[in-house]
């Protein structure tokens, strides 16, 4: 799937509405093939983003886990380490 869509479940603090909206936008962009839809398709595109965001928010509210919440900074630091190992660091 799209690399820009990040896991939003089981973080402390929980995902914000903005993060959910951004993930929904990335999903609709990927599925539709449009980075920016034409004027004719703007309304349908925006509706789809809203519907996906609403479904995502509902999903995140209803998911249950016994795992401890993850720390966003720790997860981001690990991702940076993996990227540095994979691609090298720019000096």
C-alpha cells in the first residue's frame, strides 16, 4: 500500500483527527490515482476522503488490544535508524 500511510492504532497519545484525515487523503489519492483531482472530481474526491476518515476514526475507537500503547517518539526513532541503515545518512 502507500508508504505515507502510517499505523495509527495503539499510540499514546492517540491519533489526532488531523492524522486520521491525512491518512484518509493518502488512501484516496492512492486508490484514485489522483494527487489532485480535476475540478469535475473535487467534490467526489473530498466526499471519499471524509468517508474514509470517518470509517478510520470509528475503527480506531472500536479496536481493542491488551498490548501497551506505543510511544510515537520511540517508533519514529526506530524508523529513522532503519532508514539510515538502509539508505545511509546524508552528511
